[in-house]
């Protein structure tokens, strides 16, 4: 099979050149520059000793200027989504996290959720000269996320709050016709083929007073970095709604209540400390102690469920909260990456208590919260 020039070009960029790539295709101009940028990160060079295999060597070096130039190159030649993947690979594969402590480097990177997670994990090691730049990078990501998520979240949850406050004398525009018909099926008149609605069921309009309480309990172990970022943004959005009293609690082996900082998710994020162990039981104990109206409360545990505390006590606590009327939701992750590695035994135990654990994307989160507020089945993704 003979490949055309464009397909040869693409395969050459993928395979990276060298005598074994088999394309025989030469690159020039922009393609050659793209190939150098890819090669600096992904190339494997032939070792000096013949027959000893192939070992990775990278062309970025360890200096900030060469990395900054590379960051500029990849932003020139690749779309933002690809740039973010390459940046993440450079940090993970080549140990470049330390270079992010330099302001010039931070100004060169493409901000995204994963970069924010890396910066938060480096916070304690970050020099004062870098912290202002780091906050600006985090602020840009948070602002972008709020623009993407806030309006839909408020609209979805406002609708859920309205529907949860049923009234018996609704105005015409507030009548829930589906429920009204079902409530009056006994008044069906066959000769007229109609139902006489003796009792109207309507949607109540959520008043300004607090109607529901939401507790976000977020695992801040290192594997949950993206979830921490999204939970902080959603926490700020929920806190801006008068009808919902929102509490944000983050934990590892210690528990920190960040509710007072919810007016600024950037302050929330810099109040976290990614890494460390996990004590879910202690975190849930704190959350349970702050619940004043169980029947009107939703507790959202965001964790991969690797419990370092007392497992049986954790499960008893979840069971007790549910028995008191609390709506309990467990999210293995709140991110676009899907389900992470998680403790399947603990997930199965929670499911047996009627609290299934599942991964949730940021786009699905408003629907999950709306279902929890209305006490209806959660929209659990398949798979």
C-alpha cells in the first residue's frame, strides 16, 4: 500500500525520524520546527553501544531559558489542548516542576487545571518572588472555569430548588401539569375524556431564605488535584446562591474548613495542601457535627476512597447520616479524566448503603446536585 505525501508527513511526525521510522520522508520549514519541539520531549536516541536497546534522552536540558523557548515554540505550532498535554508530559517525564518556581517560566506556560494542581503542590516551596505570578496563573484558570460553569450551575440548581418547594395553590404559569394530572386521575370523566383537577400541584418559587444546605467534603491527597480545583470553583458558585448554605471542607489526615474563603476560590485553592495521607472518617465526623437540618442537607464526599482512618467507623457515619435524612453523594473524581484508581472495596460498601460512588465530570455536576436537592435518583454515568 502506497501512502500519499500528507499521510507520510503525519507518520514521520509521529514516528520521530531516524533510520527505523520507515517513511523515508524529509521535513522542512514549519514541519521541521514542530519535529524538533516534539523530539525535545519524546525522542529516544540510539545508545552508543550497539545492540543495547534504546534509551530516552531529552533535548530540553535543565535550563530555564531553553525550556522557556520550547514552551514558546509549542504554543506557536500546536493548539492549546495539545500544548497542555505536552506541558504535563514535560513536568511528569522530565522533572521540570522545579522550574515552575521561576516567574519567567510561569509567564510562558499555558494555564490549565493540571498546571494549577502542580503549582498548589509546590506552594510551600515557592519563593515569594514567584507567588504573585502563580496566583495570577491560578486566577486565570479559575476565571475561565467560572465563565464556563457558573451560569448553567445556577440555572440548574435554581430550577431544582423551585421544584422542591411545591405549593397547592399555584399561579397558572407555576402549575406542574404532570403531577397535577397524576394527582387527579380519580376525577377522570370518560364522557368528556378529561380530568377534572380538584387539586393543583405547582412549583414553588425558591424564597430568599436558605432552603438547602450543601457540604462539599474534598480529599486533598495528591491524586485528587483536579478535583480540588473544580470543587473550589463549584463551592464558590454554590455559595453565591442565597437559597443554599454552602460549606467547603478539605482533608488529608487533618481537616480544614475553608467556608470563610468561598467568596474567592483562589484563596480557597491556596488554602489547600495537596499531598499527604487520608482520613475520611475524621473529615466526615467534622461535617456531621456541622449539620443542623439533616432532611435539607446534601453531603458530597469527593475522594478516591483510599481510607487511612477507621473504615468501619466511616461506613457507620455514612449510614447514620443517611438514616437522619441527609442526601449523601460520593464522587470518586470531579474532573474530565474519568474514574481514577480508587478503593473498590470501599466503593462497594458505600453502594450497599445506598450511596453509589462514581466519577463525575464538571459538566454533569450541576445535574447530580439538582437530583440530590430534589431527592430523586442520581444521573450516574454508565461504565
